[in-house]
């Protein structure tokens, strides 16, 4: 049990980073991480010891975030005072533009992009975390990258495809 506790604590920085990227502000990110850890700890018996604890926790976070999105509209991007120096440099402006562009991506694309690019998860792990097929991970990632390129160049994102059943 001590190993599980230590492994869970080791996941906190990545959970917080991913939550911040998903929510766009630090207060909501902290709440999401807290809810994730609380739910994960309460259901730790459901985690398979031979599985990846980080991927399991990211799955919990994803589900909690989707539930929150269903209840309320997504928040606007909020930058902390500590995120910006007094005189913004070009790099800071680029980061601000990137953060805004990420928030404009559809949540399904943003989640996959962040898990692959920011958290360096393998496509198979992303598919398991989000409970989607591997092909869906690759197509969402491709669309996310293209839309991010377009947004950073000042163009609107490509039209979203609708699911037809």
C-alpha cells in the first residue's frame, strides 16, 4: 500500500499540468486534481497492480472533466499574475497565443493532443485512458495538430465533423 501511495503522489505534478491545460485556470485545475485523487483513492481496489497508475488516474480525470463540461460551459482562459513578467517578451506572447489556441480546440481534440504532446503518453495508453479506439486517437491528434497550426497562423480551425449514427 505504501508503494501505491508513493506512486499516486508522484503522479500529482502531471495530473495538475494536464488539469491546468484542460480547464484553463489554476483554481479549477486544483479542484479537478483533488476530485481525481479523491475518487482514485476511494476506488484504489479497482486499479490493477500490473496496470499504469498514471493512465488510470488520467482516465478518472477525463471522466470527471467530461461530467463537469456537461454541467457548465467551459471557462474562459485565465492567466495567473505569476505566469507573465511585467514586460511580456515575444516568447510569453507566443505562449499566451498557444494557450488561447488550445482552449479553442474541441475538447476531444485538446485532450488527445495534451496527453500525447504534453504528457508523452503512447497512443495505446491514450486510447485506454479515454476509452476510445486507437484509430480515433490518431485521427483526433491529426485534426488537433492541423487546427492548432491554423489557429496559431491566425486562421479559423477546420470545420468539425459531425457523428452520424
